[in-house]
C-alpha cells in the first residue's frame, strides 16, 4: 500500500495546489461573495464531483497509456509545467489578479450551481496536471497494486482540496473584505501563490521518472 511519506507528500502538494489561485478558487470565492455561503457550498459539491471524475480516470488505468507511449507522458508533463509557469507569471506580473478580488456573478439555482462547479473543475488544467503529472510520482509499483495506490492518493488530494475549499467558501466574504482594504497583504498573497506555482512547475519539468503501470 501507499507509504506514509507518499501520503504526506501528496497531501502537501494538494494543499499547495488548492491554495494557489485558479479557476476553482476564483469561481467559489466569487459565487460565495455574490450569492452567499449556501450557493458556494453547492458549487463546491460540483467541484468535488469533478475531482471524482479525474480520480476514476486515474484508477481506471490512465497511467497505462503513458507507459505505452512515454513521449506522450513527457509531453503532458512539460505542457503542465508550462501552464503552471504561465499561471505564476499572470499572478506575479504588475496588475496581476487575485481570487480575493471576486467578480460579480448572476444568481443561479442549485442545480445550475452544481453543474457550473463540476464543469469549472473538469476544465481546470491545474487539476488535470495533479492527476496526470503529480500523482504518478507518488506511486511505487513495488508497494503493490498501482490502481489501489492511485485511489488512496487521489482520495487524499480530494479530502485536502474539499476541506480547504469549504473553509474558503465559508470565509470568502471576510477574506475579500480584508484584502480589499489592505493592498500590501493582497500583493503578498499574490507573490506567495505565484512562487508556489513556479516552484511546482520547475519540479514537474525537472522530474525524470516514468509513469507507473498497474501490477497484476
């Protein structure tokens, strides 16, 4: 089964990813500030369902494709690293955006909120990178069935992401108000998040490991 080091490593990566600005955070903060905490939590359920879709794909043997076509695995990793670097640049550049300066959104019904949260997560390249490029790095074929390890690691990522996002939803209004009156804090938040994104991009690009495939 998965080692303690791999679980802790995956949890830390998941924490770093969920705390960096991206489509999920921007949408959840904007929705919570515009329509309230209940709407934010319903949207979060959709986001969680999106995590589940990615997890099913990982457990179903997505890594097998990359083992059969190593060049594809390398291309996906480099594309993911490039995307994270672009996010880091967009966050750090002068006038860069912050998720805590939310845009107003129209009021929506619960079913629509759930669907929008689901679609936002499914189309979020940052989450795709987690399951395609990051999660396989913590899988050790010598520890047993790769699919089972992928399931445990994926559930760890989901637990961290949903917990942190729920806290963000519940405190979105307070955080937005805090940062709006403190430009220096907002700038510091942008620099911390941009640095984390850049560091993760470098780690992914520098990694030379191959995709792991499920063992019988």
